């Protein structure tokens, strides 16, 4: 960006550039490359992960229609045919536990890395400063010692009394990370997912198409390898439609079972 070039302040990039131009004057600004990397982070963390959550939620509610019915009944009880609002979204208990369970089984990000800042001793394990530690979110979320013999099963009721009760006070559930660097968009992402699910349940019932093949694949985030083919029925007109949630998977992506 040139010094005399005007900034469009109506979008996120414009706001970022304007803020950065002020910091450059103080000699604390970011380079163009760093700005591009920030934009990539906003896209990946702010859109891709939430989109993946929505896709897997639709898939799981299609596979478990009894939970789809319970979620729809709650949505109509809270909102009727009205547009969702913040007060009502906070009262969606069934929808919340469904999203929690989907995030447990299909967290968009499967691991995160942290670097040890100082020597740490944890029982019999010693970690010297500078060591990089990888926390495997998915493996911990499906650990039978932590979650029981049904750890790999879709059971939203495990969260019916809250996350602390489901985890028995242990740090075994962190789809948005943990600690000082926990995702700052956690609440916003869950609000988006609740709004999407509310509007979908108000208008449609849905089921998996026979063409759907369950093949989660890892490429930056966890996606359905062949997309998610869904059959929808319009609640108002009983009109049957079919649509596919497609996902671009580059070659070299890792398949996950």
C-alpha cells in the first residue's frame, strides 16, 4: 500500500490497513507480508472452521434424526417462525449440547503446537525450555480413559449438565484451544452456528443422500472428503430437494477414519 493511497474503511482489510498505518508512524507496524498472513488467519480461523462445524452438524443430525427432531422442537419452542435473537440463542440447550458433541468428535483443528518457555517438570516428564509440544485434540477427545467406552459415539446428552461435568473437571475438551491463546472468536463462532442451525431447522428436515460416503479428511481442517450430499424437505411445502455441501480437497490430504 502506498503512503498517499486512500484506505477503504468499510471492511476488515481496510480497518487493518488503517490501524497499521498509524503503527508504522510509531515504528511498530507490520510488513505487507505480515498483513497478508493476518488476513489468511482471519479467513482460516474465522470462516473455514465455522463452516466445517456447520457441515459436520448437518451430517450428524442427518445420521441421528431423533436429535434433529429434538433440536427442531426446541427451536420452534423458543422462536416459533421468528428470526433468532441473542436472548433466544442463549436458551437453546439442546442445540448447544449437539454442537459441543460435534466439536468433540469432529473438531475443525485436530492439534495445536506450543513452545515451552522455561524448564518444566510434570510428574516423571521433564520438558526443557525451547521444546515444541503438540497437543492432539482429536485423540484426547476420543480417549476412552477420559470419556468412557462410548467415546467414539455421538451422544450429545453427555454435555447435558455442562462441559465441566462431562469432562469431570479434567482438561479433556478444547476444540478452540486453551489458555491465554484460546480462540478469541469462540463465542462468535458458536453464535453463528446456532443461527445457521436455527434457520435451517425452521425451514427444512434433512437426511443423508445415498450418495454420501463418510470419509473425513485432514487438510488444514477436518472436512468430508467427498462433500456432504444432503436431501432436504421443505417444512412448509413438503418439497423434496437435494443439495451437496462440496469441499475442495487438494491432493496429498490425509484421510482420517
